C-alpha cells in the first residue's frame, strides 16, 4: 500500500488505466472458454473444432503485439493504446453475430490480433511512469488484471448464459471500449518515451532486434513456458468442470475461487520480487504449483475442486505477477513498446496449441479431461522452472536513453 500511496495522481491514473485495460482484454478473451460446448452445439460441430478459436486467438496475438508495439514506439504509448482497446472491443462485439463457425473463427483471429497489442503497451506505459521502487508491487497488480478479467467473465457466464445464451455474452464484451474515454481524459503520455527521443522506423526495428537477439530469444522461451502453464490450467478447465455435469453456478463459483487465488498470488509474489529478485520469486511460485496439480485435476467433489483451483492459481499467477516488471527490465530502451509484448506473444504462439492439445488428449482417453489437464500442466511447470533457473534478470535497471541490457 505504501508503494501505491507513493504514486502521484498522474501515475495513479496511468496505473488504473493499465490494470483496467489488461483486465478487460482478458475478460473478452475468457468469455470464449465458457461457451466452447455451446458454440459447438449451435454450429453442429465438435468441441475440438471450436477449440481452434482459442488457438487462433493466441496465434494472431504476436502479429498484433508487433504492429501495435511498433506504433507505440513510433507515435507514443497513449494514442495507440486507445486505438487498440477500441479495436478489440469491436471485434468482440462482432463475434456475437457470427453466422457460421468459419466466420466465428475468423473473428476470433482478428480479435487475437487486436488483443495482442494491449499488454505490451499498457505494461510499458505504466512501468515507464512510476518510481523504480514501486515496480514489483505494480507489476503484481497489473498482471493480475488477467485473472480479474477471468473472474468477470465467470460472473457474466453465471448471470447471462442460462438466460440469454452465448451470443449475448459477446455483446457484453464491447464494454471495454468505454475505457478509451478514461484514457483520453486522465492518462498522460509516458515521460520516458517523451524524453528519450527514440522514434523507431521499421528498418531500425529489425536492426534493433538483431542486436538484441539473445535476450529476445530467451524471453520468448520464458514466455512459452509461462503461457503453457497459465493456459494449460485455465482455458479448458471450465470445459472439464462442465464434463462433470456440474451446474452453471458451480462452474462459475469454482472459476471465481481460482481467480481470487490468482489475484492473491500475483500481488503477493510481484511485491515480494522487489525484495528477493525476479527469478527467485518465479522459481518459488513454480515449485509450489507442482504438488497441487493432483488436487486440482483429480478431485471428485466441488469443494476439493475449488480448493485445488484456488491454491494452484496462487502459485501459477504468483509467478506471473513478476512478469511485467521482469520483461520491461530486460527490454532494450528503444524497443520497450515492442519488445515485452512481442516476445510475450511469440511465447504465446508457441503455447497456442494448448487448448487443442488438451482436447485431443482428453478425446483419445475417453473424455478424460483430468488426465489432459494434469499432464500438460505438470510438463509446463517443469519446463518453466528449467528455463527460469538457466536465465538472468535485470532488476532495478534505470529506464531511459542509453540504458544497458545484458546480452
């Protein structure tokens, strides 16, 4: 709380806008995971066919991160963030009116393109606007906008789905467009971007990535591990709970419990990383996740399923709470609008097959979603531990022109 009180009104407005942007971005994404079975029914398709919508969203996010990230490095964080939020909100609304599965999949790909730009721009804007000592705390809260969005999606599923169907859920997904008004009225441009003088053109962008290819490659692998862990424990989980014939209210309650745990974990470990370091905080969180996986996947009652989901997401999102600060500190200064988000989303691209992979494993084992969830999650946790342990960090680096980065 002391770190948040230390922010001046302009910094606080930027922080709020960034958290809301990521929360509402995630809200729009996670509406999809609750309606896979319903969409499959309406379009006379298999769950596996519809699960490609999640994969396409994740696959197109890197392209959006690159395009919007470069625009943010060239023209500023604030105007590009507003355009990006408006665009992904409109594609979300259009999804509600998809007449066929093919159009539905195309719209989810376009949504992924727009969604891909938000995280990197929002994270760079807030990290460049706050004091260094606040990065850990703000990082944890910012990243937990993601489970907050998941929690909001679970509430909308509970309130809307049984009464109005899946299409009305996507109509509710246009609400993030209102955030543009708040950004327009309250948020200032990044002072680091304004003072740096960096205005990267496309040829310079390629050259800059070529100069920093080692940290870029490392961060891509790191984020692949992170995204396999998070999407492996989130995207198909509602489908797993529905396969147990649990009512809508119970599926929502378990998902809400999971995301409350995620918020607690992300805020705690993000703040803690300011004291113990970024890598150590990630490693401890990842180690805690492994023994919880059996409880999370193989429990047979709603109470124990909820307990497992709550505890696992404390660990999973605890590790994630470190990510915004960690990636921005590893970024070259002239690429801070592009580098974190693009590397993040390329890691997401490598993990984009997660939903289809888990659906195929479940299908090949007689609908055993528990086995599919547990096997993928455990492999992702072990991979992320190894990648993080072999990596490095740049905690406390000053942001601005001429800032060094490990190579």
